[in-house]
C-alpha cells in the first residue's frame, strides 16, 4: 500500500507540528507545499497537492468574468451550469458606485405613517425570525441584442439568481406598527445616488424581505451590503440596495427612477409607470455565440424565468420557429426563479435557427419582438423579453439571431 | 372517552406547535428613531411639495449654478453630453411616444427624453438634484441653489418664465407637459402581451 501521508504525519498531529513537518519536508523537496501545489504536474497521483486552507478559489483553468460598463456588469450566463449565480458573478447595476458601508454603524430607519418610528442595527435585523428565498433578480433594462456577435451575457446578463436570507418585510412593518392608510413606502439606499423607489405595500408584503445574506454568506458590497430590500419577481431597481430608510406614506413619491426612468412609453401616447413585474423570458445559453458546433449530438441548454410565478413549460424550436417541442425542466421548479431547461438535438449540419420560448403558470407566452412592438410601440427601453435564439451556419458557427429582434 | 381525550390532547399539541412556530406579532427589536435621526435622512420631496425646504430662486439665478456645476456633463444649454440631455427641442404637444411622435419624428434619428417632454412632476427635479447631483459632489448644493437650478431647467424647457421664482409654494403648482400621460401599470396578467 502506498503511503499517502507526508513523512512524519500521524493522526492527532497538531497544526504547528504539521506545519513544521510539511515545511521541512517541502524544503527537502519531499512533500507538498502551497507554493507549488497549484502548478499542473504530469501525474497528480505522484505528488501531494495543496493542503487545506482558509479560503477556496476557482481552478486556475476556470475564468468566468462579468463584463463591466460604467453603470453595470453582466453575469456570464454561458459559463454557468445550474441556476444559482456565484455571488462574485452576480450582475451589478448601480447609480452612484458601490458605497463602503460600515456594518457597525449601519442603521435602518423606518418612519412615516407608523405607530413607532424605529431604528434597526444590522444585529437587530439578524435577530428577527429569519427566512430564506431562492429567486432571480433582473434589471428591467436587460436587453442587449444589437449585433450578431452577441453572447448570452451581452444579450441578457443583467439577470442572476441567489439564495437570499433575511427578515420578512412584514415582520419589520409589524414592529413599527404600519398604519392602515400606509399604502406605499419609500425605500432609500445610502449610495451616492441615494437611490429611491416607491413601493406599494399590499402588493409586496407577502414576499418582500430585507436580506443580509447571499448564497449563505453576507451580501457582497455590490449587492447592497450590509442589507437590501428584496422584491421577488420585480424589476431589480426596486430592490433597493444599501437600504438606509423606509418611509411609509399614502401616496407614491414620484422619484426620478419611477418617472423619467423605468417607465414605458406606449404607442397609445401614455407612459406606463410602476411596471414592476418581470414578464416571462428564456434564453438558450448553449450552444451560443461564439461557439461552433459539430454535426450530430448537441444538448440545447438554457434558463427560463418569470416574475409572475412558475415556469410551466419551455418550448424549443430547431427549425427557426416552424415547429416547437417542450424542453425538459430541471426539478425542482421554483416560483420567480431561474429554471434550467434542456433539449436533446441531433444537428444535421444544415443551416438553421434555434429558439426558446417560455410559458409561465399564468398562461403568458414569451412573445416575439414584433408582438411587443405592436403592443407598446418602438420606444420602450425596459421590460423587453422577446423570443431570441441563435443561427447556426453550415460550418457550425453560432451567431445571435439578430433578424428576429430587428423588426 | 379515551378516544376523546386522545383527540383533545392531539388538538392541544397541534395548537401548541402552531403557537410556538408563529413569531409574536412584535418581537421587541429596534430602538425608537429620534426626530433628529429622522430629520437627518428625511430628504424626499413629494408632488404636493411636502419636504421642500425654505428658500427659492429663479432661472436667472440658476444659470450660474448650471454653468458651474452641470454644464460639463449635460452640455452648455442642457442639450446633453456625457450625461443625459435635460432640455428638449421637440414641440411639447408631441411627446416622445405614441403615433403623433412617430409621425413627427419621421425618419429622423431618435430624439431624447427630457425634462420638458417626459418628466411628469416638477418636484422630482428638486428631489433628484438634492439627493444625487452633481455627480462630482452629490448633495452639495444649497437649498437656494437647488431651487434656482430647478427654475433654470424648467425655464429652458419653456415651462416657466425666466423671472419666475421656484420655492416650496410655487414648485408643486408647476404643471408638467407630460403629467397627464403617465398611467399605472396596465398589464392585466394572464396571456395578454402588453
């Protein structure tokens, strides 16, 4: 039997002794040391790897990255396999940069139409009965399909999914004694934009949370550390980050982000306001630009989601929309959550277009861009959720299906 | 009799579990927010003017504030630059959406959304400038400067006169061209694409 322990190792060895032993052995070139352990070796069975350490890291061979602009960064959807977005790859959208908030001095003030205006520390928030919810968060300005050289990340990387933990907003509102006439509240962040949105109380109270944890650990700074609002299924902007204040009132406040921004000018001459809910959408994340596929077996993979509830079905077309067949949904399907779909395919090496179309449990079918423009006109900048797909050339090269969204 | 007792006991156990699992209506967390604490954060301005501070200013006074703190990003006359345009050139009766707009625009390049053609409430200008502008030093303008700058933006969009003073009384009374166009979310759910 081969000895898989470093020289001198025995059960119950103290950390100090172990360190001494391994350092000594490493110096003699006999055993693993952290400096060399990450370099590839021709036969990994002949040399000890790195010992346990304090913080894990990705394999050096894996290099997923967000794509930043001055105001946002996008999740590399094509690099992800399940439905949870690693915290460091969650998309960012902020209006005044990422503030550095000291958790020790952090305070959340809740006032306005309440019986007891209260201030909560971060510890106070953590002492409330806790709740955990897995859901997507999507910026309503999440459409970037303007060129054939478009990746899923470019197209709709402003959506991510997280297991959030925090306190139900209803518990906080109980604590302050929200008054019956308080039908709206202002959520305000402590970034340099002092971001504000007015939120209707009744529509969110069953599901809204103030969260302090993301995938099991504290929120990332760019996700609102130390605490943010979370409104499952609603446009991301309304889930105000770095939450410093909530003010209950009987009317909306008509802040900039709910009047001149995040509103939808329509063909009938009106502008739709407070259009919070994200309608159903899907995207094929493989195959996609800039890949090339080979004749034969390809599994078409993607994600679908709806801010209205559950994804009921995802239809896939491999013939440019002439025929559609249902994809397999990865269970469990959660409400208001990214849902993974897969579709087996044999490519016959003929040029074609592959498409996906989500259907949710309200009966809503993800529309074509032409239908969206017919319903809304051509000037809406938000809530664009058209059917999209990828063209496959005879040589197997995959490009974004631009013609379908350019109507 | 035994069965009845068992049933009663079972109900009591279930009831006890339910009580134990539902948190009390109030758990006693948080400390009273003092009026000073609230006042330090309470910067929002509502369409009815609630929250507007004392002070005031006209477009004439605002011109200097604009040139000094805003023009670098928004253009000398609010036409836009690295930041959004604020002053719109298109006729006010033709708002930036709807069939009228499509006809007016014809085949021309897209026209910007501005304060004059798209902002429904004048109070939003004060609120937003006070909380977030100028980007190089957010929240650094005085109340008078913010009132005057708001007046300049409204005057340049042809909504008020250059001499009109904007303050806590006058600003909420300004009727914005786009005001009547804004409607609450009218998507009704279900299958309809809207």
